[in-house]
């Protein structure tokens, strides 16, 4: 019999109480229990970055984090970067600059780029390459992805999702 453990998370600004199997990863809970399928399942060993999310202010490979380890934490997925039905300026830049081909790596790429731009609002090309080094693109769109991040930064279009959010759950969960 599988042990089930109650946890609470704030996911994209919304408080969630769940019962999860002790061995389930944060990736499994996001995709299977919360239907947030933007976070992609790919390598399951932390090599590709497709499952990148923000957990308590740091990006992590959600395939390597047990859901119970995230108990009490704040999680942001690609779906949480912009209000429902719209795109963040960074997401729009990915589209505008052809940074999406098959789209599989894009949520992780966007989360890594969001993290980079939070830490360094005006990165150089080498800084972008280093900041996104943990995210693989099978289609080879690295140049377009770099251009998208530069465009978001240069146009001063980048505004962290937290600054756009007005959700009371997010404000209450703020550290």
C-alpha cells in the first residue's frame, strides 16, 4: 500500500491542499493532480530542464523534488507567469522571435529566463547562455531563445510575474 501524505502548496498564487503519495515528485503532482501540464516530463533525471519551476524563489527541476519536500512552499509554473488567457512580456518575446518550434522545452526555458531576468535585468549574450545552460532544446532554437531574452530585457518589457499579480494568496504567501 502506498503511503499518502497531506501537503499544502501555493501554486501560481493559489493555496492548494493535497494528499500525495510519498514517492511522487513535484512534477507528478503538478501535472497529474493539478492538471498544470505546461511543466513537461522528459528526462526525469534533472538533465534537460523541461520540468523547471520556481520553488520558494529558486528554480528547480521538479522531477528531482519530492512533492512532500515542497510542503508549505510557493511554486510558480509557466502558467503562473501571466494572468490566465494572456502572455507575459517574456513569453510574448519567445513567440515574436521564433524561440518556439515544437514547444516542448519552452516552459522550462521561459522559467529559466524569468529567473535570469529577475537576477540580472539586462544580461549579455554569454550571461543568457549561462543562465539557460540547464535547459536543452531538441530543435536547436538557442539563437532565437537568446534573441527573445535580449528583446525582453532591452525593451524593458520584463516585469516579474509577482509584480503583475494582484492575487491575495500570493501576497499572503510572500516571505
